[in-house]
C-alpha cells in the first residue's frame, strides 16, 4: 500500500476514500506499532493547529457537558483537539471568548451560545472564518451571507410536550421558558402556544414564567406557580436543567410527582433517566448533533463545502417516563406514529427499538 493511502487513513479513520479492508489493516498495524501522529509537526508544516474551539453557555448544565463530550469524542476520531470556552455573561462575554479562541489559533469554531441577534456570529460570517452553530440559530436578513447551523426543531418539541399533557387531561399547564433572546427560548414557547391553539385552548398567561435555562430559575419560578390561586396541574420546563429545579421545589413543598403535579423537561440529559427522577422530556439527539457539527465544520475547514450551506433541523421525539404521570391509571392513550417513526416514545416498551 502507498504512503498516501496510509496517510489518508491515519488522518481520518473513517475515510471512504480507502476500502474498508485496507483501512482496517492499516489501523491494526498502527495499533500494533502504537503509532501516534505528530500533530505539532503537522501543524508547523501546514500552518494549522488541528484544534477547534467550542463555545457553550456553561458546563454546569449537564446537557452542555454531554454534548461537549460527544463533540470531543468525534474530534478525537478525526485527529483534532478541542478547546472549550464557557460563556454565561451575555454577548460581550461571548465576544471575549471567541476572540480568545481565535488568538489561540483554532482552525474553526462550534458555537452553542448564539443569540437571535448575534454581532459576534455576524462578524465571523463576514470574515469568512470557518464556524457552525449548534443547538441555536440566529436571525438573518436576506442580504446576509448564510450561516450554517444544526438544531432540533424546537417549535415542534414544544408542541409535542404540551399536546401530550393536553391529551392527558391537563388544562392548567405551567410553562417555564428560557431566554427569549435565543432561538431555543423563542421557538419552544411558540411551539407550546401552537399546541394550545390547535386544541382550541387559550393558555393562561399567568401560567408562563420566563427563566434562563438554569436550575435556579426552575426552582424559583416553580415556587411562583405554586403560589397562584389556581395552581397548575402540570409544569413544562423548557430545559431539563430547569426541570430539575422544578422537581426540587415540588419536593420541598411536599408535592408528589406525578400524582400531584406532572412534569416534562426538554433536552434528555442522562440524569433524567435515573430511578426516582424518570423525567419525561423532549430529546435533542445531542450525539447526532455533536457528530454532525464536527463533520460539517471539518469540511468547511478543509474547503470541501465552500459552496454549500448546511442547515439541519432534527426531528424531536418526546420521551415518556414516569414524571408526566402517563403510567397512572386512567391517563393512557394510544401513542401516535408517523411513517415508521414514533413522535412519542414510551420508555421501557418495545417502541424504543424504533428510536
């Protein structure tokens, strides 16, 4: 086999430019010889750092930690390192973090912290620096150069959660939404409202609280909802991290979940699957999103997609666990299906094979 073939495989273990049998043989030999590429020498030769920057809001939120791990894992497979910058101080903090990553010589950026009107993203776009948005999109004018993004359909996710609660008989549904300056906050709330409208119900405005996607806001805003004269019978928190805060507040106030209050989150963090938590939630398919973000960014870095625009909207699925009360007597209904795929998955059933 030629040096070129070996080089292709060692740079990208999953390259399709080399046959599967040859690729497997090269990797087995490299493993036996304990081969490790010299990234420093490669970077000096090609004037590339083989490092990407990842901008997220905070590692304290388990969802961001989990998607960061998915991104790091995929980067390792492709020979790239990752520098993570955590942003929670608004657009100015994002600007400083992005500039710091650029000063460190990263080859591209995955940005998970974008605001609807984001001057930092606009500047990167005008400069032509390789980047891709994940989790969030931005507002653009027709004359702006297109921005690549990979998101879940947040509007549909909000719709599915409220639709599920309405079909279970709930009418007073508390909503704790996130930052409305982000696409995630805006579209999840829009989707929630659309579900009420589709069922001929006017949502109670006093049942809506505006949080920031963090646990503390879930805790405090759940307390506000519980002080309403006519309390909600269910709460839909627009992030699992806020839903954890809701569960904490309900426990403190002596409420049983789901007997006294149904709860649904959004994100599908690993913590939500634990016994005793079993949080019903809308999945963002973070493993798929993280992998696609890396692959599309690397194509931009290598100049393989200069004339392509990547805009991926993943279809959400509502994961039904015990916190919504679906398992309680008298609360069940037939789960809807669409073209061989479930829009709702009842965890613990054979339907998980479809997911």
